[in-house]
């Protein structure tokens, strides 16, 4: 995000690790690091190299190129003022200008497929007597934690030919360092780094870092290259390929990354690549950076845009096949902990989103891309039927198909829908009963199941009829958020939330059509729409919170109580287009009215990632996770599927997952 510290940038390694920071060079998060590696991809993330100080030495004097913020709020040294230009494309690049006119270009490049990062500097002013000193800051901590001075830290490196290996702590991967300069051991503790974003979030925000010494380079003789790599699979091999030393490694990494990145069809697709990460022998989708790994719900929502609409259908196939073996009691895990704990199954919608994604994958396969074998189809069918059967007979957390055909879910103290915030053990939006988007997902999942087997037809028809009878309120002109709230028959929650939009758009089969659908879309546009997404609660509703700020309890209490979610533009715009017929002119108007304002805000950020959330009130400041998979995924889905002029209009004939021609049954 763009803040007073400039543009926030991100570079990922495809394993769950990453490098990130700000264009000003001031690190504002505990997650800002030069080398952050995933020891057990995509989890087990550890911060190994937090950052560095760099000082340019010229005949006119010494000029720092970086700045750190120290408690209680002191910036030192003054390098941030020498940033003349910054660009995040194709990777982070700075131009520094010293007061004597000396200019230095700096870039950070992360290698895909290995925990390795290159930090390179070159003088562009071609002056003699120009030197550079770089002092790295090391830790070796969990990426959610903070580091403090202690006697156990090991400063002394092992020398291995032209490289150094720092083993900071037992049980922590070592840090390989290769440089074309000289290293002078000058161990020091640097104390009281202050992280402003953590302070604003009400979290611990001060840490100490260890610096083992300085690297010195002569920029008058050419480029300076520093290569940092975790002692984990992939990195030693990448280092061995560059037997010519740091400059050769840097050249190979740049060449490899330039070629790889140039193959993407747009900057949005290049940004999307950051979320595809290794898990086991396959691939999964990271929900967001810097603090999310792969979450079930996020994976399947994101996959529709990042992979299916984004042209990575083989990745979609691989991900869905990998997850097909994770069904348990009809559920799919919503979260894999970083280490040592069992997966969490506390989601009613993750498995339903999985089924929807399978249906879309198989429709794409019937058109020839990707290739899905008969054996793979059987695996996907088995997973779909295990989910639908588990939900129909009843499973954990009160999830069950009720006698009216709708899906009931929820029990006290458990948050099952995407509105899942808790404060001190209290679920803010419990939504126990029959939430509206869960019914839309249930019906769409039954459509996919019914294409495999006629035995799901009756359940689909019953669910559709019950939805039409039970959710609409003529006097309000919209549908309920939850019926049979708290499992009390006839109790209805009409809080005006965006979840109702899924009855019209965002899923292949709408549950609401005609005049009622138009009234819902118009009401959502009037009460929830902002230039960057939909509010999670209308401003005139009890409990509405205008801004997402303060400590953990305050922020979690605001998370779904008005806070704007950009990913909800996907279902809203699709619904808006559907109720207006879906012709080319309507799509172009939707692009101009709804996508253009968001694109303008994103251009201001300087990257092609979309944040997680924003404040409910103008100017809708971006908040939360700055790089969110489903936000970007829905943006790409709108661009490449919903608003593409060649896209099939709503209700168009499609092939079902078994390959039979014809409209999906029950539509």
C-alpha cells in the first residue's frame, strides 16, 4: 500500500517465502524482510535477513542510502531523502541521488523456486572513488514474532570458499552470503527498531537485530552484488550454478526472472503469480501476504480468477486434485497451521466453493483446456459427492440439509462463514442458522453434483423452492441475511449485508432472477457500493463501524461491520451485468463505472496487487493485508470472464461436468 513511507512492494519465491518493504527503505512491519523463507513450504516461515543499512562513500563525503525507524520515533540515518525514483516493475528498483550528484541504482530480485534474493547496486554517474558499505541485519525468528538481544545469537560465520554461512541459532536454517566485495567482521546489536504498522495495529512493535559486520564494494569498478540464500532445498543448487561468484549468480537470477516475468500477458497476471506456491509435490494458493498461508475458502474463491479466468487451468486442475483427498466428514480444511497442529475444519463454505470450482474446471476441460483424464474426473467426482453427501446427512458444527431443503449451519462460539471475526472468544457475526450466500453455494454445488448423478436433482429443486419462499421480503425490497437465525424457526435477520448479492451474481447459477434480482442489485449499489468494493454492513444498520483502525479487538470488531471488501466487486458487477441483460454495451458501462475507480486507486499504490479491505467511509483508505489473493482473483475474473466481450452471457448453454451438452439442470 502507499503510505507516508511510500509504496509497499512484494517479491515472492513460489515456496511461501518472500521479500518485502517500502519504497522509502523504512521497514514498517515485522514482516518486512530481505530474506523470509518457508522451511516447510508454504509454512514454517522464518525471517532470516531483516534488512540492511547502506552508505555511499564519495570524495565529497558519506551519504546514507537507507533509513531505519527507531523507538520512540527517530529516523536514522537520512537515506530515505535520497530516493530519487522507485519502480516495482519488473522488480523493486531504486535510484538514489547524493548531494554531490552521484547516482546509484539499486534492485532487489527474488528467484522463483528457491529461497534466494539478490541485492545489487551500480553507479550510473561513472565517477571515480565511489565506494559502498552494506551492513545486514539478521535474526532467525518466526515471521509473526519479534527478536530481542540475547547471548545465544551466533555472529561468527563459517567461511566456505568465496561465501559465508551464518548459523544464527540451532534449529534455524543457515544463511548463505555471497558477495563480490570484502567482509569485515564488526558484530553489533542494533536495538529498538520500531514498526509503525504494527504499532497502528495495537501489536508489539519494537525489536532488536544483530549485525555481524559490513560488506564493502568499489562501485567505480562495477556493480556490487550481495546474494542471500537460506540453507534450504533449492538455494545451494542455485548458488552452485553461479560458480563465477556473486555477479554471476546475480546475472543468472536476473536473466531467469526477466524471461519468466515477460511471459505473463499483463502486470495483473504477473502479480497473480505471487500467490501460487508449492505445497508438497503440488501447488496451492497463498491467501495473502504478508501473514496468510493457504486457506481453503480463499483458495477456491481465488482459484476461479487467478487460475481459471487467469489462464492457469493446469494449476487449477492440480490444486483441485490435491485437495480432493482432504475431504473429512464432508468438510475441507479451512486453514493449515504454520507447524505442528491439525488442520482446522471450521468453515461451512470452503467445501462448497471447492465444488463450484470443480464444476468450472470441468466445463473448461470440456472445451479442451485443461486436459482432465477419466481417472482424475473420478477423483473429483468422489470428492464432490463426499461433500454433498456429508452435508445432506449432517456433519460437524451443526451443518446439515434441513427438512425445507436449505442448509443450516452453526453452533455457539464457532464462526463458519467468511464473516469470521472473533474478539475475546466472542464471534462478532455468528450468522447461525441459514445464511443467504450458503444457500446460493449449496444450490450451485447441487447443480454440479446433479450433473454427475440424478440423485441430487430432488435436493436441488427443493432448495431452490425454499429459497424463493423464505428469503424475499417484498416490503424491504431485498432478501434476508439469515433465516431461522440461531436455529429458531421463523426468526429472520434482515441486516443489510453484501452476502445477498451471491443470490444474483458471483456464482454460475443465480437463485434470484427478474424484478426481484434487479431490486436487490439496486439496493446493494445504493447502500453498500464504494469506489473500491462493497461495505460489509450498511451505514444505517446498528453496529456499523466507519473505519478499520485501533487495536486487535477494535479492528476485529470492525472487520465485517462496515469495512469494505474489494473482492465483493466480483459478484456485484456480475450481478449488475446479469440483471441488465449482459450485452456488450452493459459490460462496457460496468467496466467504466466499477472497475475504473478501483484501477485508479491501484495505480496510486504503484503495484498491481489488490488489498484485502478498506475503510467504509470516504476516502476508503486501504487496510488489512496489503496483497490479497481473492481481491486480485476477482478483479481478474471480472476482466477476463465477466466483462470480456466474448464471454457467454448469463444463462447461456454450457456443458455440464460429465461432458453432456445442455444447460445446467435446475436453472
